[in-house]
C-alpha cells in the first residue's frame, strides 16, 4: 500500500467574538490507498471539522494535508478544487443535495463538475446504476427536496461514488438509515472498496462500521488516537 493522505500538526480554531474555540489541537494521520478507517468521538469532538480539513474544504489554522504527496492548502484554489472533484467523494452529515434538482441530476452533478454537460450526459447510466444499488431506482425524477432524510442520505452516497473517487469522506453515512438499509449501504461501500480499491474515511457512531473498519481512530480533546489496526 502507498500513502494516499497525510496530515500533520492540524489545528483548527473557531473565533466567536473575542473567544477562540480550539477544536483540533495538533492532529496527525496517514491513510493508505484502499484503506477503510473509522473516526469516532463524542458529539462536538470535531469529526466533521477534521473531515472538512482533510477533504480540502476548509483551511486549517495550522498544519498541512498532503494528498498523493501534494500539499492541498499550498495549491492554488483551482488545483485544490480539481483534486476535490476528481479524486474525492463526500457524504456530508447533512447531505447538501441541491433541493431543486432531481435525484438523478444530483448524482450526475460530480460528472458535470469534472467534465461539463457532456460528462453529466455520459454519466447518467452510472448514476442510475448507483441509485439502483442504494435502492432508489423508483425515485430518479423526484426532486431531492421531496425525499425522506434516509433517502437523501442514500442519494448523497451515490453522488459521492459517481466519479470513482480514490478517497471518500463519509460523515455519519448511515446515521439516518434503519438497520437493514444501513447494512446494505455498508455492504455497497465495502464492495466498492474491494473492487475499486477506493479508500474510505468514515466518521461514525455505528458499531457495525467500526467492526469492519481496518482502523478506528478516536478523536478526543482535540487529538486523534489509533485504537485498532489490522
Ligand atoms: N463554523 C463554526 N463556527 C464556530 N464553531 C464551530 C463551527 N463549526 C463547528 N464548530 C464547533 O466546533 C466543535 C466541533 O464541531 P464538529 O461539527 O466538528 O463536531 P462533530 O464531532 O462532528 O460532532 P457531531 O458528532 O455532533 O456531528 C463544536 O463544538 C462546534 O460547536
Ligand atoms: Mg459531525
């Protein structure tokens, strides 16, 4: 395996008026290509914050993130955006679908972002297949605002896989799913991991996920600890 993502000395503070809230106090992490790692920790520990920093979405207060050897925050914004759109997938905690687009359009969106309208047209078949995998082939033309929370979460998962990313950041990907649907989504993620060597970094409270993850990282008091390694 080779180093895919490396973070060193990550700090993140939020400022509320005169007060600074230090959420991450020096976090380091190395993730290998094809690895599945879970991040656990209490609510408010900074799991979502950390995923956003690692995913090139929010600049750290200090420290660096390297993806395939490239310093994400040393790159021009355009180059970082290109890595995000071509190499990363995101399942956000609150989904962030585009409410007025249909389910199929939401899932095709990453192909459009990476390769324009032609890419989105070419990607429609894959988008439909992914939606079938998450059990939503009967909802392709619904607007995403018309879906239940669990359905939106599954659309977000299909969207994250659309561009065959090398690394997918998942923030509580089964948080809104019943246990059967959660199991089938987890099975899909593991199959993608096996077949395409896609790496997954998953913030979760779900024991079913931590059991199958190769590593479990604990985020507590602003620091990250490795607790299970296979
Ligand atoms: N934009 C922001 N401005 C100010 N404070 C923030 C901001 N985003 C997060 N925080 C604070 O940072 C801390 C960590 O938040 P974060 O969302 O990363 O936690 P989390 O571990 O993902 O929690 P949960 O399990 O509830 O999703 C919280 O105390 C939160 O209030
Ligand atoms: Mg969170």
